[in-house]
């Protein structure tokens, strides 16, 4: 099963959005009941599947 979960769940108390994956509480709760199409729509909204620029790919190596 695909999932944007990064194992660092912590909901923002004001927005009810997970600080780890960016999903809403409802999306997390209902994730396994969603169709693959629904899951992919959420994944795209979160930025998965978007082509990264060269700078975005290299940014993870930037320590400064």
C-alpha cells in the first residue's frame, strides 16, 4: 500500500494536519478505505510525483 507516512506523526492542534506527512486527521483515519485513485490524488496534492528541479534534488545535500 502506498502512503506518505514518514513515521513522525504529530497533529497540529490548530489545523488538524500532520506535521510529518501533511495529511489531515480525516485523511489519515480513512486512508486504508480510500481507493488507489483517491490516495494518489492526495499524494499529488502533497507533492509526490512532481518532478523535482535539479536544485530541489541537490538541496538534501546542503548542510549549510
